[in-house]
């Protein structure tokens, strides 16, 4: 078994835990911050798509690419740290995502485990890919933030009301102070947020 811990110039940490017997022979694992040059355009396109769907890139690490001379035969654990002072609404939906290169999209890693005490997200994978931390759809609505509140279109940045910390399959309704409905929308996939 082996554990490699790297510290980025910004102070974030990346930890790779490899149990014994994962590789049939020797293997070299390279880790690239923000991906290799040839992968960066794909990362940037996937980031653009994610932002259109309201997913929020998280932390100083950015995309981290793991490449190996041999793929593992069993699961390995990867742990990525995130900075302190993060919004509870964002932490409610913080997960590891991997870059699906064919569709050029970020997909959530199902085994993501948040550890707020150590400020890390740990996940188990059976192959090395490009990973990043993102705040996507929340698990529940406890951490929803709506801002600016109160909302005045002329004084709001870009005249936009923002919702962060949303779950998927949510109904969003906006009312006047008199209780009249101004806008309503059912959103199947929020990516953790929406705007009006």
C-alpha cells in the first residue's frame, strides 16, 4: 500500500491512496494540475457547460488529471482539499466530478464523501481520469441562499436574482411583497442553482 500527498502552491492538498495489489506490476502515476496541455481545451469546454447548468467550480485546485502507465485493477482513493470559509450552501452540495471526455461534461463521482472537519472530499475510483471539486445539486434545501435579498433589479449585479444550494426537481416561485406570483418554474436539473 502507498499514500502520496501533494501540496499545491495555493496550499490545497491532493492525496492518493493505493492499496497493495492494485497494480499487477510496477506503475507510475502522474498528477497534472488543471490537466495536460492537450486536455485543457476539453476541460474548459466542460467548465463552460457546467456553468451554464449552474454547477460551481470549487476551490483553488481546479481540474486535476491523474494518468498512469497501467490502470489499477481495484479501487484507489483520492482526496482533494478545499479552502476554509466556504459557504454552507455550497458545502451542502460539494462533490467530486470526473471529466467525461466523449460528451465533454463533468459527471459526479457517486462515491464522493465530504469531510468538513478536514476540509476534504474523498472518493474511490477504478480508473484514473480528470477530477475536480464542484458544488452541484444539493441533497436537501437546508442551505438555500437567495441573493440579493431584498432584490431590486436596478441595484442587483447584472439585474439578476440568484438561487444557490438547490436540489434537482425543484419548483422555484417568486412573489411580490403583496403575495402576487411574478415567476414560477419547475427545474429538473439545477446544477445547484438558478437565476431570474
